[in-house]
C-alpha cells in the first residue's frame, strides 16, 4: 500500500512549473484499553487540550477516534509519545486527575523531549566503561550538571529520586577519566538509635551495612571484583563521618550520604575537609531524621547558612522525581500529606 503523499507547486521565474512530492511519515497506531469514554475524555482534556499540549511540545500530530490514536511525526518521537499516552491513561484509570501541570511533569520525566535534541542527550549522559546512565527529568539533569560544575553539591529529596545513585555514577565517571584519584564514601553512624559499638566486627564491618546503597551502585557500575581491588588499594575508601576529622582531602570525590543525620558541628567539620581538586556531593532527606529530638540536623542548618555562598549548588527533588515503583511515589505523597496535617495541629 502506497503512503499518502503531499503535493506542492512552486512558481518559478520560468513559466514552467515544478511539481515536488514529499513523502509523509507512516502514522503510528496506538490502541488504549479499556475503551472507556470517560477515561478517554479525561486523557484528552477539555477540547483536547492535553493532546494539543503534547503535540506542541513534541512537534507531532495526534488524531483519535475513540480509543484508537494515530500519531504522525518522527518515528522515534511518535513511539515515545505513544508510550507516554499509555502512561497517562494508566494514571487516569487509577483515578488520578490529569491537568496541564501533570502532563508537563510526565513529559519532563519521560525524557521523550531528549529525542528532539540528541546532542543535548549525549551531553547529559554519565559514561562509565561498564554502562552509560541517562538522568531522567529536569531535576536529575540539573543535579548532574551541578555536580560537574560545582565543588560542593547538595542533593535533597525523598528516597527513590536517584540522588545517591547519580552521585556514585558521577564519581565513577570522574575516576575513570582520571579527574580524581580516589572516591570516599562517608555516612554518619546514626540510624534509628543504633550505636556502632554494639555492632559485631571491625570498623569496616560495622559501617558497611549502612553504606549498602553506595556499594550496590559501585558493584553495578564497576563490577564486584574491581570494587574489591580498588578498596584494597585505598582508591575507594569507606569511613564513618567521625573519621574525617583532621584530614584534608585533595583530588577526591567525596559522597556524604544520609546527611540529615549529621549534627551542625559535624557538617561544618566535614565541609572544611575539602582540599584542591575535590568534588563533594551531600545527599539527604530532611523528612527522615534519626537524631535525638532536640538535636539540630546539620543538613537543615547548612541549607540556611550556605544558601547564598557562591560555588555551592542545591538541587531539591520532589515526589514527582521518584523513579522507583509508582507506589513509592504515592507512599511518599501520603506520608507528606499526613506530616503536613500534623504540623498544622
């Protein structure tokens, strides 16, 4: 079957006419199930505003008859837009209300717009020998850009937003590019009232369970054997926060995880350890503080004290940045609403 063609006529200085034929791309067909008129109406929006919003952002054309949608445009972009429509339809089926703001967030988080600018996507990639990592959504992209451009970087937000994983990926990339000489993984030894002295084993065995998310990321990006060899050579070092006192760290990539469990004094001590050629990433979630009730979190304190200090970046992640199971996002939202209501009482 021949594809439909668009025929245009151009008037030339010569009275003869040139007929130019341009091939239109084949439309992509997407069928959304179940065929529910109310859900389809919610997906399309009043007067198809949601579809028009997607068309404008992605430069494609969307036509539909019932639950059968036709997407016309660049084939890769059309396929990605088709997946986006399926995601939005699932949201509607779950009872969530679609608004232009929600559609905007889904467009942002899906990464579909990166297909329109491949060069920009390449710039955002974190490249390691084992794999490449693509930041998803505006906040993750800004976070990675900040880490590459600033010496001290804060990543604040709920679990599942990728702030720790991306920090480790940036550290591995810098190590493989020989921009740094070693990676330090640091974490305060305060978790739900537990004390290191009561845990079995030597220092590494005591602190290792608390650094498991960092280890998991390292194993994925470097491989188990490579990580073990780098630890033996002290290229990768694992230490509790208290062991940073008195040190000056040059040519290093230092990640302080779970920083909400530092005190103000510990945070100041840590930040003043930074030497030349080093990059620091401090991650934390101010809603998950395990310190004694009357103890001020070093992360909360730093956000106020360092707000206007040049050379320090702050990236704040929200519920919409959660990249784990969709239920995680809803759980975080539910707890956030509950805590807000408690604060108002």
